[in-house]
C-alpha cells in the first residue's frame, strides 16, 4: 500500500511541475490576451455560402429515372445528359429538357418543362 501511495505522490508532483512550467512560460496577462484573440478570430470568420453543384438537377433527374418503370428505357437518356453535364465546362451544360423532374424541383430557379 505504501508503495502505491508513493507512486501517486510522485506522479502528482510531476503533473504540478508540468503545469507550473507551462504557466510560467507565458505570463498571466498574455494568457488572457491570447484567449481573447482566439475568441475574436473565431467570431470574425464568415462561413462560406454553399451552392449546389451545377449538374445537381441532372443527378436528381437520373435518380428519379431509377424509380420510373423500365430501367432500360428510363435510365440511359438522363445518364447520358448527366455525363455530358459533368464533362462540360461551366456555362456550357446541356440544354435538353429534364425527363423526370419538373420546373418546381429545379434548383436554379429557371423554368423547365418535363418532356414526358
């Protein structure tokens, strides 16, 4: 029993000496300034505005096609349009109409009429 209490006392002494060394390395008035600066910098950072991917509507059209009737007939066209959209440069996306999503569900707000 005495051996274990001796270990805990020496361990406690090591921890207190470590904390003393850390606190003595930075003066107390600077510790408070550092904390204040960190809080101010966190508050001043603005979160970026997230926008959906430019081909997001094509992805939604393909997913909707997966749940519509015969997969061999409903999936190839939306998949082809999605592939063309992903391979295109921004602003040069395919202009063909969406097959399964309506203009109400399109993310960019442009009017789109389903062809079916």
